[in-house]
C-alpha cells in the first residue's frame, strides 16, 4: 500500500472530506438502526416476553391481516384449543388500553390479563410508573393493589400492566378474550389445522408482531430509509474513487511501466478505500453511540452490538463494493496508452 498511503498524505483534504461524508452517513445509519430497534421494542416487547411460542387470535374476515385490537374470542375457545391434538396447554390472554391513576399520577397503559399467579384485584406494574408495591391504584374504574413491580415491557408504545384474567375482564368490561397462548407438544399438529378446527388463526410469537397496530408500517418505513442510505453510501464512495482513479491514470501508467502487476494496483486501490472507510465508519459509529446513549433517556432507543456493529459492517461492505466497481479500470491500465495520452 505504498502508493495508497502516499496518496492519502498528498490529498489529505479530499480524503478528509470523503471521510467526513462517510462518518455522517454512518452516523445516520446507526442512529436509524437504534431508533428502529427502540421503536420496535416499544411496540412489541410485551409480546416477545410472553411465556409461549404461539398465539391464537380471531381469524380475520376476508383477506385482512390479524390484529390484536380487532381480535375477540369466546372464553370457551381456551378449552376448545386445549383439546386439540398437539396442544399441551392453552391459556387466556386479554389485552386492552386503560388509564392508571396512583395518587396524583396518571398514565395511559396497556393491560395484559392472563392466568397469572396474581390474586384478584392485584396488578404488577413496570418500574417506570414509579408506583411502590402495596400502593392502591385505580385502573379502568377498578380499585386495585400493586402486588409487585416488574421489568419494563411495552405494547403499542404504552407500558404494560399485568393482572389476572378475571380482573382484566372487569377493567376491559368485556366477556371475550383477545387471544389464547398455546404451548404445543414436541411433535405438534399443523398450527394451521389447529386454527381451522377452532375458528382461530394460530401465529408464532414473531409473526404476532405484525398483528400489533402500526408495527409493520413503522418498521418497514425505517428499514427502507436505512437501505436507501446504504445505497447512497455505495454510490458516493464509488463516484469518488471513480474520479480519483481517472485522475491518477498517468501515475498508474508509470507504475505499470515499471513492472507493477494489475493485482498489485488493485490491492493498493482497495486498501486505500478500506482505510478511508474504516476511519470514517468508526468515527461515525462512535459519535452515534454517544448520541444514542443520550437519546435513549428521552426516546425509545437501543444501543448494543446489533445496532452499532451490524450497521458499521454493512457500511464498510457496501463502501468496499462501490469502490471495487469504481477501481476496476485499474486492472485495464495500459502503460503505453496512458503514457502517450499524458504527453
């Protein structure tokens, strides 16, 4: 990489500008990735925390997608699903939105009702609500006691409060269920057959994410923006190195005339691109990590290896790909032609 390093020193301004652009793009990609993960967790973390791998919802009419908000099942659906071959256990699930009041504090919450160990008229609340165990709260017009304070989970961007299914019926003022949690045997029947036999739609826990209102559209929009940023990054890097390689044509011709192989020139050019990309992406990822740690105090934002290292790796990969396409002309440099054109 002798030539590449000399170029980096000679054209410091140009490469610094390209590195700054790459840093900004990496910053945006990492921030968008952290925000996407944070918003996703704020929508479905309560579903991902369910102690089951399958959820049965009411089969939607026509071709519409299933939705937790539109699902309503008779209470006896639990027994009918539990009697199906391949089903080890079936448990009721109720989900509703309500308002929790504790003293002078009021907050909108999602209420999850299951056959939990909570006694009637007891609830388990997340830490973020700032309510201590033993406190009496009002939820959906019912006076309840906080039995425990648990980890933070969210459903449709609202903190989740857990209670017994009987208490949930009172809060939601509903005699039906939202869904049924299913535990299947090691050699289960087809979930589609189970659903068809009971008039339900059996989903895996991951597939049930899309049944949370707005989750698929939100994640799809943010993912599309990230993909566009990666494409733009590849185009920017590719365009820069295309122009740079054209400007270096006479110099490369001299090196070729001195006996350098095409492979040497190609490795040198790609090594140069890798250095610029590595410095730019690491700088952008480090800045995004710092901003993300500050941002998650106010907005749903995730900072971990997946939201930092994966975008950084993708940025380097697409950048090298763009640079490789741009510097392909290095392998076709004809020393006699290039030297003649430079005179």
